[in-house]
């Protein structure tokens, strides 16, 4: 849930990368740090758990200042994927404004993806988040591997879902920016009615997305 400080005119947003263990959540954040081509980036901080990692990436210096002077501060988190760390996942998910669900494209991980998505829905409900209206993108990562679920099959499977579906190879840096940009668009649509971003702060959807993405180095290595 967004934090708005009227005195300092600062709006702080929280985005969580959620998904099963080793699906590429941390790699997504690492690639975002690499691909967003600006010197104004926070340092990534990794908090180690016993067999997994949760990562905090503060994008405050990349924050967008609207024409009105409103400062939009963005913080990105990942959660540990292993079931034993569910209490940590729940704590990180608390008060989230948006989610990127990172699924593993490998056929061997279908059940793990489903279990993790169900866990996301369950934890969101427990935390009082409106899962039906929560800005979210579903990313199928690891498209560079061999034994993966075909794209057409995934598109058919998720055709009735309200969330954008994206495909990525975070290790190669492909699709990471696209997934993040898709979420930013949803965040704007969700926030504008409550914070009058356009009417009071003269910030339209495109300006919001472009401002928070900053200059992008490249979404594909070698370009």
C-alpha cells in the first residue's frame, strides 16, 4: 500500500518479485540494475537465508519527480522461494503495491509454479491485500532453456487471467524491462484515481513509466 507524505510531497511504492525457488527473481533485479542506464541507482542489498536469498533493491535515486514537485520513490524486493521461509515471504509481501510473479518455464517446474502462485494468493489475502485488483505481471522466465513449456500453451492457459503475461530470460537480460514496464503501467492506473497523478501532478501514464525506467541500456545483450 502506497505511503504518501503530504508534508514532503513524497509517494513511496513497494514492488515485490514473488515466485518459486530458483525461478530467477534475484536475477531479474540484478538485470534491472544493469539495464537501467542511469547513474542514479541505489545499491542492491542481499539478505542471506540458510538456503535461499531475499533481496532488497532501493530505487529511490532513480525516483521520478512529477511536474508538480511530487517525488515518487520506488522500492523493489524479492522473496525467498522455499516453503520453509513462508513467514519471510509474507512479511516482504506486506503492504505491496504491485507484484511481478516470476515463474520457471521448465516443464519440471509446473507444479512448483502452481504451488507458489497459490501461496501468493493465500498470503495476499491473509495480509488484507485485494488480490483481484492488485497490480501484477506474470513472467515466465528461463526461456533460453531447452525443456520448457511452449509459449502458445502458456498463452492459452493464462488467456482468461486479468494479468499481463510476459516471457523472459533474465540471465540473458531479455524480457526483464518489458515485464517491469508492464507492471509500471498497471501501477499508474491503480494509483491515479487516489493520488490524482494527472490532474494534480501533471504526470501522465507514459511520463510515469518513462520516468521510473530511466534511460535503458538495452533489453538484449549485444545491442
